[in-house]
C-alpha cells in the first residue's frame, strides 16, 4: 500500500480549501497542519491495514496475514500459520489439562463440527485453538475480541 499518494491527496484537499482565502498566514498554517497530521494519518493507515489483515486472516484456515512496513509503505503478506520454530502438535505430549464450561448450544456445535471433520471433540478443539493461537501470534497485535470456535 503506497501511503504517499494518500498523504498528498490530504495535503491537496487542505490546500484547495485554504487557497480560496488568499491569506498567506492561513496557507502557512494549513501547511503546518498537514505536516502535523502526516504521522497520525500514517498510523491510522497502519491500524486499518492491521484490521484488514486480521479480518482476512480469520477467513484463512492455515495461513495468516501480516502487515509489514516496507520503507514508507505497507505490505500485506500471507504466511503459513505453522512456524518452523514451533513444534508441530503431533510432536508434543498431551499432558496439560483444562476444564472448560460451555453453554450446551456451543458444546453441540463443537460436537457437530468435530463429527463432520471425522475427529474427536478433543482433537477438534485442540486444532481450533492452535490455529487461532498461531494466527494471533504472527500478527504481533493485541487480541481484544472474543474468541470464536
């Protein structure tokens, strides 16, 4: 994503509105305002790109979308969710236990999905949690939304 054209469009819009007055002080103030707004606009663009990456990544089963700063521009990169530095699930022992209380409708939904996939509920839940954890772990962002299975 090329941010400079967006910044230039914002500057042009500010200058077009100010140039009507023919006041040099107002034009100088508008230039200073545009200069001051540039970092905020760039930050807003990064936040929008991160939101887009998160939404797109949520729709990908085994991949995630990262936002990468390239010079002064942003890039969206699709990456495999499984990192080579992380052990695969089948390499780990299943020693950790957790007690989870679910509403009956959610439990039924999980059982239905697991059955459709030909897996046990435990396997299905572990895979769903692993996918989500890897996806969230690769973006580097803070998770502020509810966890959906």
